[in-house]
């Protein structure tokens, strides 16, 4: 099972890298089309938005898999904090 999860994580990383490159090129193409040709691609902004949403979801899954997701530890830290004893 661990090998399957490692393979899935590897695939997710490569998909995220590919989608980041594709999204960057798509936005760059849109900028060139607007600036140089005074015309734009009607579908590029919407596609870029959907790719970005998928990047967020896949990135959150990867962060969780690596144990680096945002953690709210305030209550945990408050409970573990020991005040100095009055004798100190």
C-alpha cells in the first residue's frame, strides 16, 4: 500500500509541475495576444482559473501527504505550556 501511495504522490507532483508550467505559458500567451495582436483568447482566462483551482486541491493533498499542511497548534501549545512554579 505504501508503494502505491508513493507512486500516487510522485504522479501528483509531476501533474502539479506540468500544470504550473502550462498555466504560466497560457497566461503569457494571453498577455502577448492582448498586447501585440490586440486580440485575446476567449477561453484562456477561464481555463487558467480552473487549472489554478485544481492546483490548490492537489497541492493541499500533497502538503497533507508530507505532513506539512497548515496546523493550528495554539490550543495544543497553551495546554502544554507550564507556568513557572512560585518557588522559582
